[in-house]
C-alpha cells in the first residue's frame, strides 16, 4: 500500500510542477490560461479605467448621494431626554435621528410632498419604525410642512458644504419655531394649566 501511495503522490507532485511551470510561462508571455481568464482581465481593466474617469469627473462636480423614503417626526415625550450623542433632545431645534449617519453631521431633508427643505443636525439614532429612513424633530417637521400628516416622503442628502461648515446656533435661527412663549412683562415661561382628573 505504501508503494501505491508513493506513486500517487509522486504523480501529483509532477503534475502540479508541470502545471505551475506552464502557468508561469503563460504569465510571462502575457497570455491568460483560458478564455474566461482573459474576459475577466478585460472586464477588470475596463472597470479600472471607468473608475479613474469617474474620479476625474467627481473632482470637477461633486456627486450627490441621497436616500429616498418616508420620514416621521418625534417630540413630546422625548423632549429633554438624552440622545445617542449624549445631549438633551430639544423638539424646538433642527435635529434628527438617522440609523447610520455620523452623529453631529448635517443632512438636508427635502420633502417630496411639499417641496420644502431643512438642514438638520444628526444627534440621535433611529427611527425604529419599519419603513422609515429618518426621524426629524418637531421644529424640522414644521419646516417641512409635515406636522399634521406625521409622515412625509423625503429625500435625504448631505448638506451643502457652506451649510455644513457653518457654526451651529443651537437651533435658534430666525426660521425656526419658538416653542416656548414668554410673558412680555415678566420674562418667565408660560405653561398650560394641567387638567386634574
């Protein structure tokens, strides 16, 4: 039995040596071993040339990456609770929850229903409802015109460089909603009377 094994192993060794030698000769000659290998080589060469051409055109004009889907808004019971970023959620600021966008990044959300848009800062993770791509704060929902419906079909894209690099004003821009009314004479916050049961 050992003689048979030696003969079999010897033939395997000789065959592998011959095949590797012919592969080296084909590689030195610049020929692929099969038509399939040649077609793969041609496809990869075309792909790398296409990638270089795309990269050159991208330097001249930024390629817009966006996501389309359904957005919802949240506020109320989440107001003043901690977000994934560690800051407190403020329903009056232009913030949003996104599952994958980096915390602190700014995204432009465009409502396809109303055509209105808003730039939000990502400070939380979510949404956790199936079929939703982003949860915006109550102030951002008001800007998008989706307060009554609760949801909107939106396009989410990175904010323009000028907007993304602008300092954050804490959501106190002129176009945001003021969700707290102050009494004109005392300067203190007005609250609604609570109903007792």
